[in-house]
């Protein structure tokens, strides 16, 4: 399928320009696209941006988050720190610099991209298990409270 892989320079050319704006209230930087329709069309098609710079990563992450999407991003250098912080889940590789590791949510120690997939699966399973446990606990506690109140009201 054409358009699934582009270079960083081609990415900046296709989005047709943007401005970086600092939000006064939060202090965060946001991206304002000159042509939002061009970015929306591009984000639907592109799967890989080759030879991307830290600027390209930040623009992509900011644009997707502004449209309500979820973003996971990998990085391992100082220049990737801003995009790692902006992403919903920032992943840093074990051999990356300490600045990237500090700004990432998850550090993959073995530098293997398959480990990212395993980490996501483990995280989802842990989340599901915690949710099931809390559902069980709430159900049991509600039943115990009802039995206690009914027993106290009827038996005395």
C-alpha cells in the first residue's frame, strides 16, 4: 500500500507547515497546523516515518494527541525527551541516554522491540486482573453489608 512509509522530510512537506504554540495555563507546547486536513489525511495512511528527527516525532505525537488519539513512542536520545514526555506512553531503550529514560514511562532493558509487545501484553493482563479482583471485592462487600443490615433489622 503506497504511503505507509515516508521520510521525515517528506512528512514535514506533506503536512504543509505548522506553528509551535505554548499554552499559558499548562506551560505545555502544542502544534497548530496550517492545514489540519492534510495532517488528518496523512496520519491515517502513514505507519512508519523513516529518518525522523526529534521535531518530526514531537509534531506527530502532538498532532495525534490533539485529535484525541493514543500515542506510544520510542526514543533513546536527549532530543527525543520532549516527545517521550508528550506521548501517552513513552518507551525508552536500555542503551539510551539517562535523559530519555527519565522522561519515559517504561524502559525496555534488552533493546528488543519484541519486548515492547510483551510488556504491553503483561500490562493489559495485570490491568484485567486488578479490575476483576476489585469487582469481586466490591460485590462481596456489598453483599456482606446487606446481610449485616438485614440481620440487624430482623434478628436484632
